[in-house]
C-alpha cells in the first residue's frame, strides 16, 4: 500500500479533481497520474512530486499530508 497514493486520492476527491485536471495542473501526463493513483507506479521523482505539491499550494494542510505520506512510503 502506498500512503502517498491514498493521500493523493483523498485530496483530489476532496477538491473534486479529475485525473485530467490534475495532469493539466501539474504538466504530467494523464497516464502517469492514472498509474500513481492506481498504485501501478512507485517512481515519483522529486520534480514530479514538486509539481503535484504546487497544485495544493493554497492548502498547507493538504501539502503537509502529502509530504508526510510520501515520507512514510
């Protein structure tokens, strides 16, 4: 189980973001976002992680949860 995947799913659902929305906001491909959310991909580079965190820049709690989840993986 990936803590980051669960945290990212929770935050995207909370904001009603679709995978396409997240992909567009991060500049990452929709297929990459899909693999992250499904748990098929564990290769989250620091650059991609930073791009995801920027989407949640207005919500420091969400950022903190994503960072903590990433550290727990």
